[in-house]
C-alpha cells in the first residue's frame, strides 16, 4: 500500500512545479516582450516538425484568425517566418528565426543544462519511472483540458 503522505507530498510538489514553470514562462515572455498567447505559439514552433498556421492554431487552442494575429505579431518581432513548403507550394509552415532560437537558448538553456545534469545522476529504472509519470501526467492534463474546453 502506498504511503498516503508521500502521495500528498508529490501532489503538492507537482503544484509547486507547475507554478514555477508558469513563472519562468511569464518571465521569458516579458523578456521577449510577448504576451502569453504569442509565447505559447512561439514555444509550439520549436516542435520537431514544422507546423502550418492551422496546425499551430489547433495546438495552441486558437481560432485561425487568432493564430494569424499571433503569427503576425511574432513575425513583426523577428521571431518567426512563414515559409512555403518546397514540395507543396500551397502549404505554408511557420519557422523560428535564428534570433528566436538564440534568445530561447539564452532563456531556457540553463534550465535544460541543470535538468540534464540532475537526470544524468539517476539510474535507468528511475528515469523510466519519471518518464512514465510524465507521460501519464501529460495525457491526463490533455484529457482534462479537452473536457474543460468551451
């Protein structure tokens, strides 16, 4: 039987972690002179595959008009560009600029470096448990975000 006190402490630690992430994201948005919606869109541009404006709208939970406005602001700030797909000229994707990549590296690089150093000190079994929990928590929150959507 799991220790109920330990489970409660994990819950409290997760809440504190979420607040800390939110604070870092807010500070980063302030440094980049972005509102939180634009910051979220910029974050999503850094995914593995380039996103079309429609895909970005879906990922950010915005309307197509809302995401167009956000992309326009990010483009004016010098953080993203719109590029035509080389194989399908009708498709446009949104890409981070070199300047955005540099600035995001400055803002979040220390977090990544410190986190990587901490994780490097753990064994594979612990890493698998952390990964399993993070995947569960992500799926859980995604499900509940959909439930709470208008």
